[in-house]
């Protein structure tokens, strides 16, 4: 991650890249939620969590970049 925060890649791109590595866990969570709250509910929860984590990761990268 240190290389990424020093790269010229935008923080949003780094966050997207990091979340792609979590796709298997995301799918597992989605399947679990599907059994509990149905397809639409599972899709909504996963989309909300994805956006929350993406924006948080991007903010963290930006903060780390400004502290260097």
C-alpha cells in the first residue's frame, strides 16, 4: 500500500483496486444476506457497504499522502 499512496494513481482508483481483492468475501456476505433478507436487500446492503469502504479507503489514502 505504501507504493500506492506515493504513486500518481488517484486515491479513488487505489480504493477500487483494494476492494477488488475483497470480492470473494463480498460474495460470501451477499449469499448470506440473500438467505436472511432476500436478493434486493442483500444487493442494497452490499452496495452501501462497498461505497462506505471505498470512500473511507480513499480518504485514508489522501490523509496519508498529505502527512508524508
